[in-house]
């Protein structure tokens, strides 16, 4: 089962700490890390405020021949106490392209932050990030950073906070001669042997607090 996280500072036993608090706005920033895991034989990815060892630590898929969402992962955390998200979030996504040949290829990453109640998903905020392309044969990795606005949203006990990350081919289509993917390892494992691109997928979320 997924570990629940108390998102309200109520006692010395809270499991989550704010990274920073702005007393002029009453907003705090909380950093969550995306991590891969399993529940028995079923892959079950989640969000955590801790830098855990994850497995798997990355994902990839063939880009295909048409513009499409070719790979998607959801990272969840269950809510134990109500809290409010509002303001500007910051997300880091480490992504990569593996070319079969020396052709210019691109990848688009779409990140969505959502509140989930039962089967209903409500988008709190989202952003689309387009890479610079990779024209060389072989693997290539990079880290993307972007901000996005979060609509004021109150999450209730029993809801889930979900970070959805999608990898798209959005270049008009063409030969299926490359793979795209992204990494999500809080411990920053290497994406490729000898590569130094960070592999930590994180999101800083603005939370309304009583100050």
C-alpha cells in the first residue's frame, strides 16, 4: 500500500516539512519527488518528500510514426488531512532521446498536477515543455525546468495528489527511428553510463498555511 503523508503542521509528529514559508503571502513550498515502486508484481509509482531508492528509475518507449502521447506515468500520494494548493509550482523533468541514426528528433513533455477523488481527476495546473532536439545517433539526456500556475484547490481527506508526466512525439510524424523517455530517481542514479544529467524528477508545490 502507498504511504500516506500528513500535509498539515499539527504537531512534532508531522511527516512533511515545508521547504520555505513566505509570511507576507501565507504560502509555503513543499518539494515532492517522483519515485518508482511495486506493490507485489504491479508497478505502483508514488510521490514522496523523502529521497528514496526507487525501482524502476526511468521509462522509455518508441516514438512511433505520428504525433501522439507515447509514454505516461502517474505518481500519487494519499491525503490524510485537508490542505489548499494555490500559486506557482516549479517542476524539474529529466528526459532523454535515443536515436537510431543521426537525425534531428524531438520530445515534448506535458506535466499535470491533479486532485483525484475516486475516479475523477481535476487538473490543478499543467505545463508543456519542448526539448531542443537531438541530431546525433545514440543516447542524449537533458533536464527541463518550468513553472506553472496552480488554481486554488482544496484537497480533502481520502483524495490523492497526482503528478502525471507524459512523453509526446509532436514533430509532425516521420520514421519510427528513436525512443523517448524520462527518469524519476530521488537518489539521482545515472540515466546512461557516464552521463551526468540529474535523474531527479521533482515538483515544488505552493501550499496555503497559517502563519
